[in-house]
């Protein structure tokens, strides 16, 4: 895991992971080990605990869309805010 990446870097890595350009393990290695930034921590938690889409034990379309929507919102926040915000 990385030491103190910028918020924009974290957002970029999340976008790459969500698009399939970055493997889950690679994404985790880039992420900070312990972030004091609540939005980075929430983003990491949402990605790590992302529900399976559909199926017997998976999330329904509405729940999955809500989960992905929050991830996208956090990526937008991290992309658009300066690193001095935390």
C-alpha cells in the first residue's frame, strides 16, 4: 500500500479499477494503508465490500446501482477537491 497518495491519485486508481484497467490486488497495493481522510476510507471500504451483482446472494439492480452511485460520487469528490481539504 502507498504512503499518502493525493486524493486525485486515489480517484484515478478507483476509476481504473472500476473500468477493469486495474486488477483488484493492484488497486489495493496502491491505496494508503491507513488514511485519515474519511472519503478515501469510505471509498476503499465500498470497493472492498462491493456486493455481487444479481444472483441468489447478490444485490438487486437498485441496491447495486445505489452502491455504485456512492462510489462514483466519492470519486467525483476526490477528483474535484484539493488535497488540502483534509
